[in-house]
C-alpha cells in the first residue's frame, strides 16, 4: 500500500511537467516564438522547431541547417528612434542656418569697414589738408606726423578687413 502511494505521488509530481510542454517555431516575421499552444495554421511545418512529446524533431534539424528567410516587407530593427533622429537633424540644420546667418552678418560688417577704411586711406594719401576736432572741441589741422600715424592705423584696418573671407 505504501509503495502505491509513493508511486502515485511521483506520477502526480511529473504530470505538471508534461502539461507545460513547449512549442517553438519561427513566425512569419522571422522571430522565434515559444508557447504552450500549437502554432497558427499559417506557420509552415518547416518553421516548427520543437513540439511537445517529440525529441530530436527532424524539422528542428532542417531548420537549424537552413536559415529562415525574413519577409521583405518586415520592418528592420536598427535600434534608432526615427523621431529622435529627425529632431536631431532639424536642430543641426537650425544651428547651421544660424551660424551661416552670423557669418553673413560678419562678412557684411567687414565689407563695410573695408570700404570706409579704403576711402579714409585715399583721403590721407591725397595730400589735402585734413581738420580734426581735438578733445576740447577745437578744430586742428593734422600735421605730417599725425597724418603718418593715422595712415598707418588705417592701413592696418584695410589689411585686416579687406582680405578674402577664407583667409
């Protein structure tokens, strides 16, 4: 009697393991699926990798030998968020546009400074008398020494602002 109870208890313990039998197959998207229920009817037999109660399924051997083809219209998993990538592209484009606008503004200022400096240099080199206001608000005529200093200063401005944009 005791032996019968032990045997029944042993069988009762192994019953859940048999009930939890697993099916394994590859779905139409190329992903492995594990389930306690059989695969849908549209899954071909060659894609069934394992079924309950059958060990060393020949189907599994065929599947291991031949790679499963993924449908052409299946989405590719790249690990990138398309919305995040799009926002980053927009931010980069906006930053590049802002930088370009700043560079254009700087180029306009340099061109204006170059034009003014060239005019002032031509005026200094012309030899005509030039009058300037001093700190007291009085009008003074520039002498040759002051003219040479001013001409040198304006020459530096021409050299720095009138060179090509890339240089």
